C-alpha cells in the first residue's frame, strides 16, 4: 500500500472511531472543533476527486511536484471566509453520525479514485500542473498533519503510521529548506515545525538559530 493510501486509511479509521463526545472536543486546528476538522476533510476528499478527473492540457509540462506543490504562507488570522464557513457547515449536519457517514462516503470514493489513478497522468489544480502520483504524494503531508490535529486532545486515539510521519517530516524539511535535530521525533518535528505547538526550552536549545525561522505554515 502506498503512502497516500496508508495515511488516508489510517485517518479514516481514526474518524470512524470518534465518539459523539469526541466530535465536540477541540482539534489541533486553532478555533476548530473535531467536527469542524472532519467537515474540512470532506472538502479535502472532494478536492482529490475533482483533481484526479481534471486532466492538464495534453502538451502541458509539470510545473510542480510533491514538494513544490506546497507554498509557505503567512499564519492564518481567522479572517479567511472559508475557514469561517467550515464550523457552520459542520454544525448544519446536526447529528455527528451524519457527518461521519458523509465523510466515510466521500472518503471511500477518494481512496478508490487514488488507487485507480494513472500515476503518470498529468492533472491540474490551483493553477499548477503535476503528475497524479506527485499530487497524491503531496497529500501524505495533508493527511498526516490533520491526523495529528484530529487526535490532539484525544489521549487514547491512534496516531498516524510511523512511515507516513517520517515521509511528512522529510517533505516539511524539503519545503522549508531546514533539517530538524535528530533528537526530535517525527511527530514533534511536524508539530513544532508547522506551529501547532511551541517548542519547549530544551527543543529551542536544540533548534538553535533554526528556532527563529519557525514555524513553516503550508498552504
């Protein structure tokens, strides 16, 4: 199973394990509850489906790969209309089981589409052209970070697979042009590196000058 499927399957399983109470807890995304994050994941899954059936022009050369697909952006301010829309959409489902049902329905379809995709085919999204394989590889970062967000305040929940954590860390280091200290676990590198938590004093010492360059916010 490739890393896209591995990370997506693990994230879908984590959502399936959520209780109704879990849905109302905070997520690792500032200002979003777990239910809001699940709603966002539905939109992400829809984006995967849309992109995989949006071929680039026949003569279009790739303009991005799994690393350059991501841009470093300013930290979110909460003013983005879509960010504000997500909680309202999540609340509109009413019962958590309906939100989970929709996520499972769309998520299953996205997973099947990824398995069937021609990895060499060129697709177009966000004014970029890249192979379907690179596009799906880029989403390993998305699924892994959001898996960490999902379980941020759920102590007994299963985390992302070790291999996808390692792959996401490697991607973040390439995107940001930095190398995290070997003393950092993959999870800590991702959380600190993307601003999901502040580094402890010992971590700041290990980071040295790198601490001033963090976090790297992806968009």
